[in-house]
């Protein structure tokens, strides 16, 4: 059922995102052509339009993430959604996964469009050969340097994915908490977001201060570790904290939808 929910969510949001992505990439390519032909006025107009589309896509991604969750689950449509033979977890996860995927795709399309407008005299055959040699060296050369590079790359991807999920779940949790009030829910959601974000920053600062006061570095004794081992310990702690925060946001959202639904 989760797959079906995600399918319908993609269909509902794809009709908005896909034309925008296509428009941005086409305008970026045309703008690159104008620059190659040294047509200054059309090129400037193309850059302005491309920047406007980039900002619009990034803002729209956030708006749709908020709107789809609020309209489908927290407004009058929520009565219908809650009567479907699906679990609350499936409803939340379908929104979460689709929003995260569109967020990543939006960022990728923006990066590609910028690269198209910025590229000058690139030899694609040479670039492809360089990439192939790079990955071949990593796969064949099993030296610690390359192994560490692969590990760091995987960890960076995991951290980004966790951060995306955690950020979206924070928005969901704040919107769900707005069901505690009957009026000015948008203002309450904004206030909850500021309050939770500030509280986490203060808590993190307090923990860092306590750790420095009690000598947390001596407890772990990083001095006896190599740089890679110490960095892995720090990354592991960050991953656990980020995952724990995301899980907390998720269960706040789940509890509010299951126990305190107030549409």
C-alpha cells in the first residue's frame, strides 16, 4: 500500500515539478548557446530567467512539501485519508519519501543547470575518460587512502540523506503540533519550528560545554587514535544523533495524527 500511496503522490506532484525542471534545463541550454554566439542581451535575459526559475524551484519544493502534508492529512481531506485502509505510518512515509526524492532531484537539476550555463570548452570525451580512470583506480587500488575516500564518500551521502529526512520530519512535526490549537495554526507551526530549532541549538551547545568541562576528549582518548579512527568516532556520534532526532520528529508526528487528530 505504501507503494500505491507514493505512486499517487508522485503523480500529483510530478505535474508541477517536471515542467519546471524541463523549462530550467532548456532555458539553461539556450542561454549557453546565446553566450557562445556572444549575444549579450539575450544571454543576460536568459541568466535572469534561469535564476528566477532556480529560486522558484527551490521555494516551490519547500511549499509543496508543506502543502501536501497539510492539505492531505491536517485539513478536511484528512477525514478521507484517515478512513483509507492504510496505516498512519504508510501515510507519513509516503509523504516523506516523495518529498525527500523531489528535494534531491530539485537540487540536482539546479546544479546541472548551473553547470550548463557555466561550462566553457569542455571536452566530454576527456571528462568521461577522467571519471572512468578515477573509479577504476578506486576499485583496483586497495590502498588505505582510497579505502578511506570511499568510506568518507558513503558516510557523506548517509549524512545528507539523514539530514534531508530529519529536516522534512521537523516540518511535519511542527505542523502536526499545530493541532493543539484551533486558530492561527500557521503561526503556531512557525513558532514551533523556531522553538524546536533554538532548543536543539541550545542543548547542543550545553552538551559541548559539559563535554569540554568534564574532559570528554580524555574519556575517548583520541590522542591514541589515528586521524581516520578519530574521525570515524566523531562521524558515528553525529549519525546517531541525527538519526535519533529524526526518529523523535517522526514519532511526534505519528502520535499527533493517531491520538490528537484535530481537523
